[in-house]
């Protein structure tokens, strides 16, 4: 799945300026989930098993650098209904920053970098699908080194995870 141009209608588009890393992917999804949040939850639940394996490896390595253990991508509260999520809630490895029917913005901040993720539910006559946009701002040299290793893997994880959503 090739990357798409960074969407200008994305809630995190202002963050593209001075970003250390930014990319965006889109997949056709039919039937389209009721909300961007529902799409994200479905996406992480269906993530390939190797993605959570890589997250586990990441957590084991970064604890020696004093970084947060983020847990697994799909570490979700199975008892919580989609409509119960609110801004500020933890959703897997991210926290919810904003939430509308058609866009979910997630973020995680650590001493080395800030990650923002926008999940957009696209429901237009000519296209129906889900777009995931990631923006990273490094805070220091550790963030640069971290992204040197993570960026190539990220470019595999997001398309693979989105592809499962599109099937």
C-alpha cells in the first residue's frame, strides 16, 4: 500500500510544520465503520501478530533508555463500549486528544519525542475508507536515533494494519 499525500483537512495538519517525520496511508473499507474510533479499534484488534511482537521487543529495548513501556497496540479495555471513550482516555499505546465521528486524534509524548496520529473516516461519493496520518516531532538526539530505527518499521506496520482493515 503506497503512502498518500499528507491530507490538508486533517486535524493535525498544522503539526506538519517542522515535523521530524510524517506520513499518511489510506485504504478503501466496505462496509465503513460507524466512526473513526470504531475503525481504529477494529484496525488494532486485527493487527498482524508480528506488530505486537515488535511492540514487545520495542518495550524491552527502550526500558534500558528510560523510555515508557507503551504496552501492546491492541491493549484495549474489552469491557468498554466504543461510545464510552472520551478525550483523555488511554486507547492502547495512545491517549485520545480529540474525537469526532469522522476523525480520531491520538497522541503519546515521552522525553524523546511526541507522536500524533489522525484516523479519518472518509465517506464521500467517490471514496469510502480510512486514512491514518502520523506526525512525529523529536525532542532531542534520542528521538532522532529512535526514529532512525522506528521509521522504516512504521512504514511496514501502518500499511499492513490498514490492509487487514480493508479486507
